[in-house]
């Protein structure tokens, strides 16, 4: 097997020895970097924070020196001594409006980037042989064109290999995977320039000899057959896609006997569904928390079920509406993300409306990276109730708490088409019984607790299968009630 593996370096006897040596060196270099990154996670939290602070200082200095946008934003900042909280925040609209001024290179412009992204034949190609381009989803407004240098992509895969696995990588693992590479199946909605899809098109050369990757599309009719034929050891997919794959396993139409790990990306997986899938897949199910602006923000933890922030390469601030930090164990109103690795398109204290709660206790897995306990969704996922003072926004978690307690839940969807009624579509886990009377009683008690029982009616309905809408992420909250600013009730 070893000799067969080495034969791949010599294609039909025509590849030059220099090319073979280069591939071998890239492979060794990638493995070495993964091992170094692994050791970085076990350093003390103080050492991790120091490393992050040094990289932050370098990022800020580079941004100020090479970007007119950041030079203006950072005017007046004491470059000799500053804290993260001293830096201004930014957001998607601001970076897109000032795209050409915000990046630090002069060989890429917004019109060129947008033209490049219009042509899907460019998927998997580097712009100017330097930059991986993608778009954010646009679920919180218009999308941002994201620019990543090659080094960022290499870092993403090295972190995934070293910190995003249930099995801690060792030198012997690196050698084993060089001879018998892991088989990673990445199941996406469809090809496109969204970050979670394009990343797999840019597998670094050094990683290819450790991980054989098969990118599949959930919309393809033969996806299940191709997945079975590939026999992945690792599976990465959206939660809504994992639902469908699990159904095929449960019905006996699919078998994945070599599977060692499942990773959920981009969509939140319900706790009961996660426990159920551990049995269905016969392996832990991890969450990766990231976004196009920082793909390597956090890796799932098999011990706690949470996610460890790669705080030596990215910073996450969980804050309230006024950008003030909240205590660990408390929900934030949003997060501020800083990508310490991207010096081409600086992402500094970038606002994202994710509702995140940090863990209050250290993790028992051995990693000292900060731990996210759970993510409750996005601040844009709100519902409304009519009051004497006008429409009042409410968080879906109020209803989700009742849903979780009333039955074993695989998935749910809340649809509000009028301010007094919400349709709750529920997909129970296989083999569980839905007690409608008990469910209605629990939901009514929950509404009473929050003083909503007289103003809101929740209609519970079970469905066989909640599916994503076409090629979009699964939308757990669908609110068709539009509230103007003047109509909103402002709580004191």
C-alpha cells in the first residue's frame, strides 16, 4: 500500500523529480503545521491571548498603513498601546460600500471581483492566482464579496485537521493518513461562490495527500448513491442535509460503515436531533461555527458538544446592543468577529447578529481555547406580537423551549403570517409519539409565563419531513409580518 501511495507522486513516469520533491515537501509541511496548531490549543489561556494580541497588533498596523478606509477609521488610535475594545466596529454594508478602499492590495477592485463571481466557470480558480473570492449569504442584507489569500485557505484546513477532529492528531496519524488518506465527503446544496462551498474547491496541495475529498450536491439525483460508493470516513454537511442523509440510513437505503466523524456547518442542529444522529451515524456529530468572513473561527468539540474559538487566529466578542461585553453564561445580542489572519481584507470587530452564549466552565477535552456553549440563532430571526403600544418583537427561543419539552424533536419551523398567530410545523424524531393535548398545554403554559397567552395563538402541526427551500439554508423562522420602525413598541 505504501508503494502504491508513493506511486501517485510519479504519474506515468513523466513527472519531473523536482515536482515529486515539491509535492512531498508540501505534504510534510502541511502535516507539520497541523501538529504545531494542535499543540497551540493546549497552551495556557494567557499564552493563547498573548498570541492573539500580537497578531491583532500586526493586523491593525498593516490595515492602517495599506488601506485608506482603515487609516480613516483608526485615526486617533494610539498605535503604541491599544486594546481590542478601543478599535471601531464595522459591518457588511460599510465594507462593501468601501470595498476598494478597505482592502490592502492594489491588484483587485470591486468591479473585477464582481465580474469574476458572475462566471461560475471560475469556481475553484484563484483570482490573479492569489485570492479565493466568495460571497456571503446575504441573509442579513446584501452580500459581501470576501477576499481570502491562499494562506487563509491553508490555515482553514490545517486547523480542521488538527483541532476539528474527535481524534487528536499525532505524528503517527499524520504518517497513517499519508499512506491511507481520510475520505471527506462534503455535501453542499449546489456549486456556487458561497464560502462554505468554495472552500472545498481550494484544498491545499499538501492536504490532498492526507484527505481525499469528494464534493457532492444535495440537489443531485444520484447524491446518495455516490455517497455510498465513496464510503467516507468524514462527512460535512448542513443540518438540513444531514436530516435527509440520516433518513436514508434509518430506512436501510444507505450504509456508511467507515464513518468516523460528522460535522454540521452553517445551520443550527437541535439538541435532541444531535443525540439521535450519534446513534444513526454511529459517530460523534460536531458543530463548526464560522462565517464567510472568518471560516476558521471555531471548531466543534466532541467532549462538551460546544465549539472552541481558535483564539490565536480569530477573536470573538459576545456583546450587548451597545457593544459592551456580556458575562460568560449570558446570551449576547450579537458578536464582533476579528479575523487575525486576513491582511488583504481586514475584518476587524465585524458585527454579526448571532446570539451566542459562552461556557462558564473550562472544557475537559484538553483544549484551552475559549468555549462557546451554544448558539441560539440570529437576531434577524424574530417574531412579533401586537400590544397596546404597537408591535413587540419576541425571540423564537420562547417558543422553542416549549417545543423541546413537549416531544422528541428532529426539526421545527415557525411561520408567522399575521401578528396574532404562528404556525409551528414539527417534525418528530422517528418512533416518537406526538401527544397533541399535552403539547398544546405546554405551549399555553409557556405563553402564560411570558404574558403572551392572550395576544398570541400558536397552531401546532406535525409534518413528515421539513425540507430546505431549494438551494437555500433551512429557514427555521419565517416571519411575514413586517413592522415599520414607527409601529414597534419600545420597551423601557
